[in-house]
């Protein structure tokens, strides 16, 4: 009963920001330019085949499930002190057994792949980690999916107190396309190592950098872009700036509220500095 009341309060809070036409709480066939506040896998399973052009997403990394000196809740000292993710995400604690996590993410990717059109693609951002002294390169997630390329996202900074390996300074973006996917003209000149700063001025604990998402979306001719781990809504505000449409799925009512407020602000003034040649539609 308390959980139901909390959800209804969250819905009322969200509706104070936006109209009913921009947020939905159950799957609807009218999902374009909507934020769907619900479980990503459950929602995707209800969506029709080949209804999306592009998926751009970064799931929770399961960082609190660690074999070493990983994050602990409410840490006030040491390398994780003050880290925004030490208590997990709103409505998700980012700590499940790795086998369950890998199966969940594989199932999500299979649904994403079903949803993209024959010339569509998935850009799936993840982080390789050292666990039990060996690299965890996420083959347990990717499995039989048709990866065409791995893009290196070189980040700034970082911290590492483990003397067994060097400071990790990058994440990976898997390009998982359907057979007919092609980049936009001249986008192939970017190369496969991209250097972007992390997003610093964002209430979400793990936001996408706007410039990174602008690079991805503007490198395609996709019209409908989906992010099933929507977070603070970066994918939507970039899609809007590039005259594309978006679909956002987000479990947390708190992040749905955050993203919707950001979308409203971006209707007035965009955060995205765009190259006009990327405005394809």
C-alpha cells in the first residue's frame, strides 16, 4: 500500500511539470516523443518489431557488486567517499549477482535488437572492470550479438588505489547494427577513439555527456532514437536539437521527473551546441 501511495505521489509530482501527453506509465502504441516511466525490459517486450531506428543507452554497471574494494553504501572515507553512486540509483541499488546481471542485460540487448529496423543500430555504452584479478570485458553480456565495432570513450581523470593494474581511463561503446546500417556521410572520419569529459553539472549520478550523444546521433540518419535507461534525458535533448524524435524508458519516477523538467527547459533553450550540417530532417 505504501509503495502504491508513493508511486501515485510521484506521478502527481511529475504531472506538475509536464502535460499528460509527454509521460506515460504503461506501454502505449503512441510512444514517440514520450517518457515511459516503467521497467525497460517489460516495456520493450510490448513494443512492435522494427519500430525504432537507433538505440543509444548506458545501463547501470552493477558497480556495487565487486570482488575487491568496491563501493559500499554511505562511505565517508577512502576512494569512494562522496561518490554519487555509492548508494546506487533511485529505485535500483546496482548490486545483483553478476550472472543475473549479465542475463538481464543480454535479454535487454536482444529486445533492443528486435526493435531496431533493418538499417538500424544499437550504441551500447559499458565499462570493463577488473574482477578477481582479471578483466571483465562483458562478453558475458554481448554473447552472440553482432558487434561491428568497439568505440573507445576516453574519459578525463579517474582514481585507482589498486597496485595490480593501471588507472582505467576509458569506457567502451559497442556498435551493434542490423546488416543494412550505414553511418551518415563523412561520419566515418571520426575514428574509433573519442575523448569527451564526463558530465559534471547534472543531478543524475551517472549522466551521459551531451557532446558524446551528439556525436553518436549526428553520425546517423536515424529519425527515432530510443534510450531504455533514460536517466536524466540526455538522449532526448540531443535528439530534439538534431530534429529527431525520441523514446525514453526509465524505471525511477525521480529520474523521470528530472528528465521531463530538462526536456521542458530545452524546448525554451537547448543545451546542445550543434553543427548545422547534422540537422538532417
